[in-house]
C-alpha cells in the first residue's frame, strides 16, 4: 500500500510538472532563406560554379565514351598488346574523371567547401534570429517545418517565420 501511494504521488508530481502550459511555434527556414537576397545571391553563385564543373565532368565522360567506342570499333584489328594499352588508357581516363568529379562534388569536395563558405554564415544569421524571436516570445519549443520534419496540420498563428524575417530586417513581401 505504501509503495502504491509513493508511485501515485510521483505520478501526480510528474503530471503536474508536464501539465504547465508550454509555448511552441514553428518556422520554415526554406521560406525565410528564400526571402533573403544574400541567400539567393549565394545560391545563384553556387549554381553557376556547380553547372560549370558539371559541364566539365560531362565533357570528360563524353571523351571517355568516344574513346571506348573507338576502341570497340578497332578491337578486332588490334594486337593483344595494343588492346591492353588501349584498355589501360580507358581505365586511366575513367579513374581521372571519377577523381575530378569527387574533387568537385564529393563529400569533402570543392562544392561542399564553397557551400560552407557562402551559405553557412547566412544560416547562422537565421538561427540567431530564430533564437532571438524564441527568447522574446518566451517559446519553449520552435520547430523547423522545412526539410525532413513532417507536420501534417499546422495553425498559422504558430508560424514564426515572418517574425524571424522581421528580426532579420526583411519584409515578407520581398
């Protein structure tokens, strides 16, 4: 009986602690970033760089494909030694193309580094603005509905995105 009473009291205390009204809101960082001129400019710059590198990769793959087709067409006429040389050349070209592609687009590639250089400061600025809005509004939780977060139903009165834009000095009409 004593154990039951202790469990009941602990349950009531826990319920009381959690039943305090908590304030929450959400933001859409994609919406916020899309309204920021410096983000759009940085994204445009990244797209231009990426497209240039992708064109170079595509060109290299086309050259590799042409080399392979040339080899296949001439293969019956080549000696064993010539076949081996051509195959090695094709493998070398393929390795170089993949290496170049990885240097530009890989996990630690130049595009990733450039994105960190251009976008991260802007994301940090947005995060600081979100923190300020949350602090000023005494929000206990602020969720980001952009990306992977699945929110099926939202009430616009809890959307703090425009408040964050205001904190950043941007009007939502921009």
